C-alpha cells in the first residue's frame, strides 16, 4: 500500500528518520533490498520504503493466529507508525484513500 506523506513531513523520514520511527514503534529493524523490514505481533512482516517526498510504501504480511489482545496492540502500533511516518491520522488517511478511489487513481 502506498501512503501519501503530508507536505514538508518527508524531511523527518530522510536519512535514518524512517528507521528511527520503525524502531521506536516496533523494535529492531533490518535493511533488505533498499527497504526497511521488521515485524510485530500479528504482522509477521512490515516492509517500509520512502518512494518520494510525498509517498511512503508499506507492505505487510499478517499472522491471523494470534490472541485478540496482541492483534489489538498490533493495530494500535501500526496506526501510530503510519501517523508518525505520514503526518496524517487514520481519518485523514482514510479520506485521502477514498478520494483517490473516487478519482480512479488507485
């Protein structure tokens, strides 16, 4: 999934900025083929890469065989990561995705 980044927010992700956010939210991070890779709880893989100053690519692989408490905490942390990385909260991200879908840009 590609996420829009708030104007001017990409400077916080450059260098080791994105890595720092991933480490703070999820723990240890590895670099693999130009992407940053980690895992946490119900997400067996989280791969993130800054594509441009206005686009963040994030691919996830879910593990459905986890306790409900772990799943809830995983969702909370994932939303925290996306908000810190994109500058948009969950409602703003939803609204932007709906607009893209309506405009046929997805």
